[in-house]
C-alpha cells in the first residue's frame, strides 16, 4: 500500500482550510458533515463561504495565512490556486507533525481525501493515492448503486441493539447468523419503507425467538423496456439480492445478465394468445413456495409491474398468503418508447393530457373514447395503447367509429429502447395496413395523437420508417368502422 487508510474522528476538533473558493467550499462541506470545527483562512472568500461564516458555521479569517493557526489544528487543508502558498501551508503543517491535504497535489499532501460512499455510520472510502482521482470517483459511482440507502439506518439500529444481541446470542456463530438475517431479512425492508418502529419490533421478535425466522420475501421489480441502462438502482440491487428470479417474456437478456450469477432464473413468460390464467396461477404458486423456503424471490416484469403487468393481482395473492413483499417501480413502456422515438407524450402546443390504455378488453367491457374535437390535430390528448399490435385493425376501426379523423398522426414503436428498435409513422386510417406491410411485431406500442407527428423530426434512436400515404388503407379502415 502506498497509503495507510484511516477514518478520522473530527467531531468538535479544529480543521484549518486555507483558501475560500468553490474547491475549498467542497472540503468545508465535508469537514462540517464530519462535525469538525472549521477555521478558514483566505485573502478573499466566495459568496457561499461568506454565507457559512455569517450563519456561524465556520470561523473566517480574511488576510494572509498565519502558520500559528495550525497550532491547535488536527487537520490542515490547502485549497488555493497558488502552489507556492499551498507549499507554505504544507510545510507549516509538517513542522507541527500535522497531516495536510493539498487539493489535487499528491506530491505536497501527507494525507488524501478519498471518494466517499456515505451510508452513515457505514462509510466506504475509495482512493487512488492521488494518482487518478477521476477513476476513484467513477468507482464510487458504481459502488453507490450496490448499497441500499437504508443500510445506514440498519447499522445504527444494530449498534443500539448490540448489548441485547450479545446477550441473546452469546456464541459467535449464532450471533453472526443473526447479523446475516438482519441484512437479508425483513428488518432492512421495513427501514427502506420508512417504518423504523416496525423494524425494531421485528428485530426484538427475532431475538426473543430461539432461531430467526426464514427471511423469505418477494420483490416485484420493473425491469424497464429493455435497455439495461434504464433499470433503476434499486432494481439492480434487487437482482443482486435474488435467490430466485421469475422472469417475464419481455425482460431483455441484457437486464437478466445483471443478476447474481448463482440465482435460479425461471422463465414464466406468457406467449401472445397462450393460456394466461394457468400461467398466472403457476406464477402465484412459485412466488409463495420459494418465499416460504426462506428465499428472496424477484418477480421480474418488463416495464413497470403496476402498469398493465398484473402486479396488483400478484400483491393481493402474496398478501392473502402472508408473504412479505416490496415493489420496485420500473420505467413503463409508454415513457421509454415515446422518449426513444423522439415523441413527447405531452406538449403545450399539441397535447395537454395523456391516456394509457390496453387494446385488450375483457368480455363485456365498455367505455368509449370520444374525441372532444375532430380533425387531424386530434383533441389535445395523447393515447398510448399497450398490447395493440395484434388488434390494430380492431383498434383503428373503433377509434374511427368514435369520431377520430383518419388523418390523425400515429406511431408504432417496436422493441422500444432496444438496439433493434423501429418506429413506424402513419395515420390512424393507414396504421393497420402500414403495420402489416412493414411486418411490425410484438413487443410494440401504439401512440395516437398530434404529438406523434413530431417523431420524424425529433427521432434520435433506432430506425424511423415513414409509411406511404395509403388512401386504400384509409378507405378500408373507414369501411370496417362503418361495418
């Protein structure tokens, strides 16, 4: 090791910062967060530093640096743009055997300030020894995504309960197992939901029991539309916690590749036109069975689990069977497909409301979608239809019959956000014919409304196809609507 890592307790101890620009302000903020008493020496001060001084957060000494300021200090920081001045500070600190950090100057520094992942009281520090601070910051960004924000609250609770844990689990191995249960079980989940009282009660119940109960739970996770970069940080952590993953057909292989290597992946996808109800019953049974065996089950759904994903039904089933669960939202297909196709779903000049609907209707379902105004500009509303590719003729005919103009702009986004994305632009009257001609296949989303006309100009991702003016298609759609 080029440097010996340390964590310094600076609470109520003096740290001297020389310099009062924006770089110095960042160091001041870190020192204040650690509870240090901060003295700042500078010839002039940035307004943010002046504001701290006026608020009484720091002591500001304007003028030339006086080495005597370091006599009572525990740490010195040199953060000026004058290297000669920084060297004077470093020399004065060395004469007092005082650690000194010179910002962006490892040669003059006797101590480095690392990139920090803060889950207080848990702190993770990453340092390159001043050789490549940008790499250290990039590593910090990656590590941030792996650690639950609630870990700090869990560590604080464990610290407070440490005497009780030692008393209830005097042997080292059972005590280690209990701490493993704290990390993997329902206590962390309760803290994540902001329920500190529930978390403490769960911990106390487990301490009173002879052995911790199985930590089985189900995480209902939205995988997003396919681009793994659109998976949420919480979704990524869930995939790394999973013992079992129940994956839908629309979850992309790139997202599954982010999961724990030893997780059991079970394909529970539903093929279009297949026996959905029997498949759903199997999913319910698998969730309950694996959770009751103490496993962390991730129910991984394309898009968002609560938008046309039957997530509500699955939560109701888990609730009835007493299984702990959490929901991790994902980016739903409407938002992703619109964004990746360059189509703003709302726009001040074109659409002031947004409707998400499914083209699938249960038997006996009703409800008409009449426009408030006719014409190619639509009614100031964007409609997005999920699962509509197989029912495009029916959907187009219904909208035409309800009074929407054949020239109303439409878009079909196939494989939205994935490398093979295609966006087909057409009109309501020609949509079904154009989709057939260009062989659009599921998964694809239908966007209906004036905003769709903005797509060809604003498109930035994937292939964009402009359907030919198809009067024959318009005519056929009108005839079907009339029928």
